């Protein structure tokens, strides 16, 4: 399986760094999902859930991932060590 760990918006990682810097990285958070009302249909279809769960359950940060993030000069070494674990 190919490594898709960094297949995300850099914004997400920088927000994680912000939480880390403010000591909130161990707090439980909640995200929500909503749908806008559509008067033409009364149902929704969710696709790709199996792939999403596979991605989350196999998420692993490699040394190459850390090296790339280090090269951006955005993150501290302690955050990169935490991120890898």
C-alpha cells in the first residue's frame, strides 16, 4: 500500500502545530458534517468510506514525511518528533 499520510492540506498540519504549541494537542476534539437542504432529493449517498477508514487505520508518518516537513522550516523539532509518533 502506498503511503498517503501527507495527502492532506498543509493547513491541517499547521493547525495541529498551533494546537501543539498551545498545549491542546492531547485534548479530544469533535468535527461535524452537515448537508445543505436540497428540495429536489430526500436522500444522500456516502461513497469512499471504506477507503477513508483504511487511510485512517493505516496512518503512519515515515522518516521521509518528517524530512519533507522539516524542509519547509515551519515546525519545531519537538513537534516533528511528536507528529511522527
